[in-house]
């Protein structure tokens, strides 16, 4: 079985908790993040 791919809508304060949870699982992969707030956006 392949990895479970996740997409995140919103990259606010709680997002670091969610990202850590995804990173803790070998079978999980973050596919995309979307946020309308441009603060902190690198590209």
C-alpha cells in the first residue's frame, strides 16, 4: 500500500501540530498547503 497523502487548508497556529503529526507517520505525506493569508508565504 502507498502513502496516505494529506492536504492542509489553513496554515495558522495549529498547523505546526498537524504537520508534526503527519511527519510522525512513515506512511503519511503532505501533498499541499493552501492559505489565503500571505504573511509568511515564501513563494
